[in-house]
């Protein structure tokens, strides 16, 4: 008996639209089949470790299930490269014991976590502790706060670009970022005190 398969020549955009309409994760699986080796090679470039690259490749595709519903994607391969690169960079940051490039989390002259003077610790040590806990802290934020902070600080988007990508108003974006930063600071202060 002949099996009838649905055509597999759909463009990435057609598959994304099908997924947005049906929320059928098998469609994301088809995108995974197309781009798994691409994502793996990007991960390998950043991580230089096959096992870690495999783990991050799987993580990227797990994140796609939610991200494709939240973001309007025009050019999937370029967007996927950006998502993969950012995931690798976040992983690298979380694994480092010393954070040498704190400028990634600086938007202006103030530190991302708005650290003031630290009475008992060297300020560099305080920053390293905060940065190592940042991925954990990001998971405590609401989806809206986390999305806005990732776009603004990690992907270097402007307030206007974040509003365009997310569909939030400009005031909402500013509020989510401000409240998210405050929540991160509270979380990091609590975990540091323990």
C-alpha cells in the first residue's frame, strides 16, 4: 500500500505559517530536519565542543516551539542564526567563572544590574557573581519582561525595535525592561546574600 505524504517542498515561511495556525510541533520538527546541521555548525563554531553543541542545538529547537508563536519571522535562516548565536553566547557567559566582557550588559554608563558601592566586596567580584547567576535570574521573570530584556540588552535592539518585534507599546516595553531589571536586581541580591 502506498503512503501519501504531505508535500515537503514548502518554504520556511509556509511551514512557519502552518505552525502558527495549527500549533503542531511536528512542523517545527520539519524545520529542525532542514536546519539541524546548520544550527549544530554554528554552535560548534562558538562552543568548540561537539557534546555541548548538540545540547544547545536541541535547546534552540525547543525554544523555537514558543518563539515562532511570539515573533514575526521574515527570513528564517538569518533569524535562526541570531537565535543560535545568542543561545551560545548565553551558555558561554553562564559557564565562565570570570566575566571579562561586561560591556555586553551595559546600556549606558551604569552597569546592567545598577550596582552601587559594595561595602564588603571588591566590585569586580560582585559583578562576576551577579553575571554567573544571570541566566537563572532571567528564568524568574515574566515572559514579557524576559523577552524585552533579551532583545534590548542581549540583541542590542532599541526600544522602538523591541516594540516592533513584540507588538508591545513603547511604554509597555520601557515598563517591562524597568520592572525586569528591578526583579533581576532583587533576585541577584537575595541569592548573593545566601
